[in-house]
């Protein structure tokens, strides 16, 4: 017999969207995309509304802190629940609660009685629902696809998330200017119907949960112990923590940046948020196309430099087109880090621990956000938004250099 041809890996459109061949994942993708567009409409409008009401950057930090505080209080228990009950059922409940909260905020705004404390309280309640939703949401994905398509499904998850960040803020900016913030909140409430319907239409095999005689606290300890003894997961989660704490801090200040630095309005704020989302969407599609090349570690390492360098450039821009371009680059770097990190953690985690491990991952991601938001908002009050951005981006860049020099094995991770 003659020599056999060598199989070569190549980029293809089919490989980029291979997870969509699974019916359950298609339902998930469509429902989540619609819902995420609504979520980003509310997030964008909510931030600009509280800035209009208070004219204070620190209140932007308060809202971010309130939305993330429940992560520290409840996220780990959310992971235990996600390992004990059907994850779809749990998500139907949490998504329904989020829908009700959106309609409450819309009603308060329509009646012209909304106050900053209303927004902060509702952000706190929304964060509580998310603390139980996020671990289940991340742990549900492996149930929707075959294991060989899991990395692609995770990458496409980021694509739909960032598709929401492209479309949602842009629509919110225009809708806010033409009709006011209440309609942004109303449309978000309606958008939850899509993801709830998708969850109910899925045909999932019965999930057999092992009988447990241990306490919730013991289960949490088991999940944390697994992370601490797995060098790969521990390194990746540390990268996520630093990136979220300092790299996303500038996002909190976007409403103030749009007005005070660029001299714009709600529409400008929407364009800034959408530009970041557009870059992230491109990054997510790129990662989805590259997953079968097994370069997740390299993507995390490279993204750790792309994000802070683009943020540093953004802090010096005073012309909107260049600001949008640098934010798109930051979005690209951001998704290279978070998407590949998620896939690395999922690939290292057995299913019986998935809910708890992903709850720790979610806790670090969502829990670092409020701390970063509070830090950025407070610093901006004293030293201004540009210096705050420079400081945070520099910290992320220094950390990236440390990881590159002292953790070279990261770049070998598949």
C-alpha cells in the first residue's frame, strides 16, 4: 500500500457553527440571542438613566456593585442546586424572575417615579436571580451537544452573548433618544419569553442525580478543593479574576465617558457599548472556527495582551470613530480570554462537579465585576475617567506579562 494522505485541519464555515446541528442547542441559541439583546438594551439604558438622574460616576459603580454583590452571597449555593435539580427547570424559574423585575423597572419609569435607589435595589434583585441562573446556564450547555462539539458550543455561546452586545446597546441608544428608557426595559421583559419558550421546547434525556447525604457546605468544599488541586483550572480562573476586576472596569464608566469625554449623549453611549460587542462577536466567531486546532491556551495568553493595549489606546482617543475602533479591539481581546478560559475549565471538569466548579468560575467572573465597578466609579470621582482607565489597563498589562514569563505552560494548553 502506498503512503496514506495526511489529514489536514482547515477552517470551514461548517466547523464554525457545528454545534447548531443539535436541535436543543439551536433552540438555546435562538432563545438566548433574543433575550440577550433585550438584556443589553436594559443594561445600556439603565446606566444612562442613573447617570442622568445623579450626574455622578460613582452611582454607576453603585449599580454595578449592587448587581454583582449577590454573586458573593449566593453563587456557590447556586452551583450546588445546579448539581441537585434539573438545570432547565431551575433556569425557567430564574428567567421568569428576571422578566418580572424588568417589567417592574419599566412601570416605575413609565410613571415617572423611578429613583436611583429603585434602580440599585432592582439591580440587587436581578443579581440574586443571576447568582442561581449562571451556574445552571453554564452547566446546561454540555447537555445540549455531543462532547466533541462542546468547545464549539461554548464558543458560539460567546457569539450570541456578543451579538446581544452589538445589537442591544445600539437599539437602546436610539430607543432611549426617541421614546425614553421605559420602552427599553419593556422590550427586555418581553425578550425573556423567547428563552423561556426555548427551554420548555427542548427534548432532554432524564438526568439522573446521585443521591446525596452530604450538606450543601460539604458539596461546596468539594468543588473548591477540586479547583485548588487542578493547576490548569486555578491558573485560568486567576486570569479571569484579574481581567474582570480591572479589564472590565472601564465598561462601567461608558455613560459618563460618552457625555464628559466625548461630548455625546445616550446614542453615543449605545455606539460605544456596541463597538465593544462587535469586536467581541468577531472574536467569538474566530474562536469558534479555531477550536479544533486546540489553541485555547494561546488564545488566552494573546488576548491578555490585546485587551489592555486596546484599552490604553482608547483612553487617549477623543474622536468617536477611533474610540469605537479601539473598543472593538478590546472586545476582541476580552472574548479571547473569557471564551477560551470557559472552554478550558469545562474540559477539565467531570459532570458530577460541573455545577459547583462553574459556580466558582461564575462567582469570580460576576463577583469581580461589582468590585471593579465600585473601584472604577470611586476612582473616577477623584482622578477622572481617563486616568482611571489608564491605571486599570496598566495593571492588566503587567499581569499579562507576569503570566507570559512565569506560566509558559498556559500557551501549550489545548
